[in-house]
């Protein structure tokens, strides 16, 4: 059978993978602090008997787009946004240290400080737990100050500090949990060069219009690959018919 059928089939498969990645970006266009995935195609020769005269496409996610999103003021005390480069250290679902830009924080009934996705925010000694308070403030360096219940406003005291880090971007990778992890899988030290804006959130860096255009382009490319498969199948059937006539 002509290798063009395999070329078209593999192209359609890789386009579906690229469409999945693009759809994930589009679905997270309104997710706080989301970083979109970059995509690219590269050609790979089809090796086998004879000269590798055919090539097929392979889709891959080479990197993450670290471009910052817009900072939107919310006025909520527990909302924070990273100003410039840097990350908020959180505890991943597997228990390891991971990093996010999602600053939509909340307090559980037990006093645990978590992100909107339910991940524990890390501080100086691990996950941050806060006692009941009547006032809470988060400073630009991540320090958490609070007035305990029953105390006067001049009793403001620092109780912990959010771990803010700034690892080299080429050492970070996004895993299936959607969080950034250090490639060497070890904790990153606290950085004093990371600052936050309190009462604000960072939007996703996904460009919805570009993602929609990309989705249409991929759909047309997939349709073209399907037509190529049909043509290859028709050519094979025609060849077999000629052989029978001979």
C-alpha cells in the first residue's frame, strides 16, 4: 500500500492532538493566572524498505508561554497577583512543591490558606494555617498580617509569609496537574525579588481570538488529511482493479 495513507493518517492523528492542546488553552481563557501551551509541528521521515521519500507530521508542545496576563483589581483582601516575574509556591495534589500564578486565595473552615483550586499555599514552615481574625492583610512581599479576634486594630501582627519564588524559566515545566514544577524536582528557595499586588488577580494569558482562529485552521487541516486518506484508498482500490483485469 502507498505510504501516503500512513502519512495522511499520522497527520490527522497529530492534528487532533494539537486541537486538544489548543482547546485546553481556549477553555482556560478565563482561568486566573493560566499560562497557555505553545504548539508546533515538525516533519519526520517514514523509514522502511527503500529511500525515505515520505515524511509525516508530528505535533509537540515545545514550551509554555510565560507571557504575563493583565492585572485586574478586585478589592478582595485575599486576592493577590504577582507583579512581574515570579510564582506562588503551593502543595501539589501529590504532596510535592509546585508553583502557580493563581492568586484567588481563600481560607477554609480550619484556617488553611488555599488557592481557588483547593491547593495549600506554602509559607515559611509548610502549608499556611491562620487563626481566626477580624482583619487580615497581605503585604507586597507576601507577609500575612492580622488582627486576632477580640483585639484592637493596633494589635496587627505578622503571622506568616507566602513563599514567593523566582526560578529560571528554562528550569520549569508544566505537568498534567496544570502546575509548574522544577525539572530537577526539588524546592526552590524564597526570592526577595518577587512582589505581589494585593486586592487584584492576574488574568489568563490566552488570546481567545487567536485560539479560535487556530481551532478553525486545525479543523481544515484535519479535513484535508481525511480527504488524502480517501484518495489513497481510492488509488489502492484502482490499482487492485487493474491487477485483476491484467
